[in-house]
C-alpha cells in the first residue's frame, strides 16, 4: 500500500510540471505604452440595438396676411390661398424661384404650335397623387382646365382660360391643349400660376367642391395636413414626392392680419419669414437677427365707390369724393412717403401702363361744387375696410378729408374673412358704399382688367361698374399678340375707367419681408412667397 501511494503521488507531481511548462507567457510591454482596455460588451441584446435619438423636425414658420378661404384654383379668394395650394399642387410649368423664367413641373415636355392654338405636353411618368389616389394622367389635366370654361362650374377665374376650346387626351401621359384663338396672357398669368395647377379628377369628383376648397390633395412636395382656422395651416413633407426631396419636414403658415402684430411675432421668434410695414424697415435693418428683402409689387390699391348704390350713382357725388381726398397725405402717413403714388390701374413696367393718367389733387372748393351740382350740401356714407393699421390710417384720413367737404363717413373695420365675404360677391351691389381695397397682380395686364368686366359684377367687381366698350376692349386685348397694339387697347380701357369716376388710386406699393438669416426665401415675379422653394441659407 505504501509503495502504491508513493507511485500515485509521483505521477501527480510529474503531471503538474508538464501543465506548467505548456502555459503561455505574456510579452512585457514598453513602459511608455499604456495598456488599452477593450470596450465592454453590452449586457443585453436591447442595449446593443439601441435606437439613435430622434431629431427635431425642421419646421418653417411663415406669416400669411390673412387666413385661407378657398384653395381650389378656380375659386381662390386671396394670395393666402395661392401660397398654400402652390406648395401642395403642381402645374405643368411654374415660375422658377426668384425668376421670370419658367420651369417644367409635371410636364416632361411642353411645346406651343407656331400659330399659338395648340400646346402639346407629355407628363412625367409615375407621379402619384397624395393619399393613395393613384397616378397622375392626362385625364387629370383635361379635367383641371376644362372646368374653368364649364358654365355649370361657373369658375371665378374663367378669364384665365378665356380662349380654351378643349384638352385632347392622346394617351395616359400625352395630350394637347386646344385654343380657339391665341391667348396673350397664357404664359404669364395662366400656365405658371394657380390657374395652371392640376387637380385630381378622382378626388374632386369623390369629395365635391365644398370639401376640396379647404382639404386639397395634390402631387406637390407638401401634404395638406391640418387647418386650424385663424391659427395656422400645417403642411407636411410628401415622402413620395416625384422631385427633389423637400428640405422642411413641416411648414406652418400662420395668419396674422396686422403688420404690427406680425412684426412682434417675428421679433419674438415665432416666425421665420413675414411681411413688415414700410415704416419698420429701418428697425429690422438695424437688427442683426434679420435680413430685410424688398420685392417688386404689382398690387393695385384703391378707395372705391359702388356706382349702383343710390347715394353714389350720380357722377357728381363721386367726383366730389375724388377731389375731397388727399392721397399724398395717405402715402406719407401710411408709408412714410417711401412708395410712389399711382394714378391708374396697370402698374409701371407692364404693357398697358398709362403714363399720362391724370392725378387728382385735393381741392375742397371743387369738391363742394360737385356735391352742390348733385343737389346736396351733405351726405352720410359708410367706408368698409380691413381692421389693419394700414387700412385704418387710410380710413381716418379719408374721414377727416371728406368731413371738410360735408360728407360724413362712418368707418366699418372688419376681420379679413368677413371683409372678403361681404364686400365682394352677390350682395356687393346692394351693400357696398365706399370701400378700401386692393388686388394682388400677376405678370400680365389682363390680370388687372379682368375683374371689372360686366360678368364680374356680383363676383369681384367691387364697384358694380359695367361698361360694354370696356368689356370688348378687354376681350380684344387678350387675343392681340402685338405688344404695341395691346398696349394701346389697355390705355383706352383705363381712359373709360377714369371717365366713370369711381376710384381713387393710391399706390402699387412695395413688398418688404423680414426673415431669419438662416433661411433662403423665394418669391414669384410679383413678390408672392413660394414657400415650397424655401431652403436653408448656404
């Protein structure tokens, strides 16, 4: 037993020596090289698959000067509707950002015939409508344009397609726009603006015009996500957009009617871009937190008279009002004298501007003579206006001026929605007396004259003025392709307007924006924001 125990101990000792000889030895590291610790392995599978932190959405906040009312291209009410709908809808072509040039949008190819009677187009393939309404086709183009001339639709903007005959559908992506006559404004104020936008036939026929007016879908870079009346419109990036991916995740369009309130919102950081008053230009230029941008304005503004109202149907009364108002005082008070006075409808720089139009200077004695010629020594009138700082200045000066003539003016300020729905439309001929107004303008004189034809009485003709000679000249000018001949036609129209004595012109103005230097904005030739083209500054 002792001998066996001795042998077992000896064997274990030999095995321990062999194992020690096989163990690896660590090479010494130089003293100047610290030992690098290996990163610890994650304890759980969840830790190894942790999601990166979500980034805040990129939001652009832009001021509208009023709330949206109707986003339908055939029935839009104001520029605010156009700014929103142009980010959601596409046209065959569109004004390139900050340019008079045209860029193709839905049209891959587009060409006008030599006689100006046909426009052949080929659509981009694979362009999809928002919200699953299928692919854009030439049938949508046909539906979008022919509705302007459909008497059952009775489009407010029918004149934008005044010589449209029909749209021929060749196949899914190809078609021809046929005109009865060449149309001079076609490439200035129809195709590249809101009336040239394409809408979904399937969607509109499904939901109806009333729903479509404030709940549009399109093919554009942004989806119409939400409208909170009098608060904001929210657009969201279209993930399926056919073109370059939009930069902003959301665009918030915020209605602020008064310039002063808009300026407060800019300075508080609640807006990235917005109109400011001319009186505030210097203040914003001195603030390093803002860029200030002046853009040309084709907008025309007036104090107008309803010629069908019993108090104003006598031209002598209207001339008394024209001579009673001091326009230079309005320009000085409202704009610090920094805009030019205008005395006619069509702005400088466009075909048809009447350079020699008369400017009526204030003459209280002459105004009283005209009032007496109407058999009056006093008169009570109501002046409708939007409740903004600018309009109130106009109104208060008008009130003071006319009081010296013997005309007592009651001021009737309204929010923008009420103003646009009561001062225009079917009730205007019976309701209106005096009104402060202004229309936005496209890059063609037809867009100035088209709203005051006889068929616009009860629609947009704020003066309820109907002159058949004016109408005939308007139609002729739209199909006259020679610029000089066209110019003379528009001058003749403005002479008829002046003879009717129903308007006090004030200014075509200028549009001034203040904005965050971190953004690069874009506008159309008439200074209207193209929010779909806004980018970060380089």
